[in-house]
C-alpha cells in the first residue's frame, strides 16, 4: 500500500498531459496527486502529452497510466472512468481540468461580439467534458464508497475577464453551478464536489500571452507575485483527500488575493509600481 495523504485512492485528471514546454495545471495536479500516494489516470486527447506526464510521475516514484480519448465524446468519457476502475479497482478523485482557449484574433470582447462557433466550442470543452465525466464517475465513486470531484473554472467565471471573452467566462461560471448541483444531489452518496478558480497563473495555458500583459496580470494581484500550476495542484490534493471531508459545494479562488481588492486598490498597486520603477527602485 502506498503512503501519503491520498494513499489507497484512485484519481483521474482530464487534460493531465504535458505539452512539453511550460507546466500545465493538469500536469502539475497529476504529479501532486501521485506524490501523495494516489494511483493516477492521466487522461488526454494527445498520447505523447499523456505519456510525458506518466513518465514524470514514474520518475518521481509514483504510479500512473495514460488514457487516450476525446473528453467531449460521451463514449470516450465513459471509457475513461471504466479504465480507472478496471486498472486500479475503483475511483475516488476526478479532476475536471480541461479549458477552452479561443484564438486571439477571433476574440470578441462583449456579448454583441460573441462568435457563435467559439461559444459552442467553449460549451463543449469547459462544460460538457466536466458534466459527462461527472455523470460517469458518480456511479463508480458510489461503488468505491464515495469520492471527490474537483472542477477547474477560472476567476473569469467569477467576474468578467480581460483576455478570453464571453464564451470562456460564461461557461466557466456554469461550472460553479455544476459543482453546486453535484454537491447537492450526491452528498448522500458520499460524493463531494468543489471547484478551483485559478487566477493569474503562468502555465502552459497562458504561455503565449504578451509579456506586458503577463507583467500586468502579476501587478494587479495583492501579493504581487505570479501563480503557478503547483498552487492549483496542492489545493487539489487537499480537496481530493479526507482532510477536506466536510467541504463540499464551494468554489475556491487560487488568485493571490485578486478578489480581495477593489479595482481602485489594484490601480494603486499599478501606479505605485510605475512610480517605483521611475525612481529606479522597482
Ligand atoms: N493559466 C491560467 O492563468 C488559468 C487561469 C484560469 C483558469 N485556468 C484553467 O486551468 C486549466 C488549464 O489547464 P492546463 O494548464 O492543464 O492546460 P493545457 O492547455 O496545458 O492542456 C492540457 C491538456 O489538455 C489536452 N486536451 C485538449 N483537448 C482535449 C480533449 N478534448 N480531450 C482530452 N484532452 C484534451 C491537451 O492535449 C493538453 O495536453 C483550464 O481549465 C483553464 O481554463 C488557467
């Protein structure tokens, strides 16, 4: 039997593969869960990405295997859950990590600028993947004596965001309602559901953003630092473990305090940074 905060548990991370450059939140979470003793199914549409994460976990001394499929497809989603149960004998943790990134040139900022094909794609990848995986995971978790479902939304699902537009924010916001619904309807099955809302992290997901925007994303945060995928991964360990046994139905921002500050406070940070850098102290 493995040791750690998740010893004896079986976990799935959707989009858990590594793109091979910057670290992703799915990749970091899969590594953190395995480090704490979970046996992890790294689910991804790209075999080489999934195998990179599996190799990293093996090198770390953990146990993991890849599942290859398109999480938007019902059949693949159901097979992913079966794979975890067949390989490891049950299912206790599901991390719905997938997120939709619209093409920069096609982003419309307002509701009237909405690009319909982007909206459909965001519904598929942000909302449908998590809903389908939860639907198929719940019976397997009941069989396993209960479980923890962790959805990954975004601060853009809590307040209108700067970069990714209406399709992204609206579908990420809907994940909060999926979280609440899962918690409410399946608490008696011993299943908890919570949501992580990442803020301004630097990760594979945001690796292509303009360096100036990257700097501004850091500066508006009260802590004045950038988040990393590990910040999400370690919260997922807590939410997946029995340490959080009485926490269900909540969304937790991982954002360095972004939502603690009113806009004028953030503006003050930005202006103070500019004064510091003009004086050569920034
Ligand atoms: N980085 C940030 O600043 C930030 C902020 C808020 C929220 N988020 C959220 O964090 C998550 C980012 O995840 P990541 O860093 O692991 O992303 P990522 O972009 O590195 O993607 C992870 C994997 O998903 C796989 N994938 C894509 N489509 C798939 C499909 N249909 N089926 C199965 N696998 C598929 C890819 O092959 C890739 O290996 C997203 O949900 C995003 O919305 C990030």
